[in-house]
C-alpha cells in the first residue's frame, strides 16, 4: 500500500497562507519526509477534488470558504466541529474522512499563552464563521457572558442559539455603541482591512481587556491601533494560526488531537522560526 505522505491547504484566496511554512517546518523537525502544498479551490470544486485524491494523501487543512463543505464531507467529526458546524482539518482515513475543528483550540492555546487562563466576560467583534469558533473557545475558558458586536443584529442570532447550547449568555451589541461593559478579553474576527471608525474602536478599547485580533497579515488593524492609544495590549492572529496548525499536525501524525507531538516545544519553535525567522513565541 502507498504510504500516505501528501498534505495540503485548500481555500480561496490561498496565496497568502502561511500554513505551508508552518507545516513544512514541523515535519522537518519531526524527521518526516512529507509534502505540504496549497491549492486554490472553490466550494463548487471541493467535492470533485476530494474524490480525486489517491492513497498518497494523508490529510487536508481547509480555510475559507471550504469549512462548511468539509464539515458535510466528513464521515465523523470531533466535538468542536459539531459545535461550530465547521471543519478545518480532514484526516483521510480509508474508512472515510475524519473532520476536526482546530481553530477553537488555536484560540484557547493562544489566550492561555498570553496569560488568560480563565474568562468570565468577553467580547467578540464580528459575527461570521470565525466568531463561532471564538465563542466556543471562550466557553471552554469559562465565559458566562459574551457580547457580540455586529453591524447587523440578525447576524448575532445563530451565535445566540449556540450560546444557549454552551450555557453562555450571548448579547448582541451595535457597532455604533458609545459605551461597553468591562470584559477580560476581546476577540476581533473582522478582515484586516475592515473599516472601523475611530470612535467605535476607541469605545471598544476602553473596556476591552486583552485584544486577540485574528488578523496576521494587516497589522496594526484599526482595532489594534485603538488598543495602543488606550494603553492596552493587543496580539495578532499569528499565534492562533500556529497553535491551530500544531493541533492539525497532531492529527496528521497520530490521529489524535489530544496526543502531544514528540518534543512539541521544539517543533513549535521550528514552526515559529519558519514564519518569522525569529525565536519561538512560547516560553519553552
């Protein structure tokens, strides 16, 4: 039987993805002669492309807009995928693709690395697909209330329904609100070039706790700049990208997202150097 050694990230757009650098660095550190590619692919082409993969393929990373169709294609799914309705990782087992959502774990690990071990109240800016993973991550960290700042109130409804399943109170907040409650952490899920008026950004920063902005290509974002003006702390999404990739690599190498890699700290250091050229962001 052909050994399964090929992996790739699929999505559209995809040229900006740093996943190939992260994964290639990790497999090199692990002593594995595996390849990791990227492919631009639409939702319409996903099913045909998946069916065409041969036995040399081990797994796929999925980015937008493919997380929903990957969810539908998975024969089995982990809890985080079931809660979010999104799959960003497919392990191509002979019995059918196994689906996982490692975005949730990426958020949890990033916040813990930043010193946030527990959350009581939090805020999510934006109400798209990434906000769903952010909400599940905040629930895992103990959040009891999450304000969702959105331009369209109706966009908050699915998150409020998910909050009921998670036993988290989700409250929609207008983007133009001039005042906000204190929260421990704010997770921004907007595109990097999203226009946010200074007044709205400053109001969010004034009582927003730590900012995790999932963007890593457009920095500083409008919200990150507001946090700087307010004297707050803001971190970009590169750590989230790295940590969700670590969980993907666990899946691809062991089949178990909970099974740590051999010398995982060294692998993370190699991955960080692969995308930044610098030392690891971890403490060791």
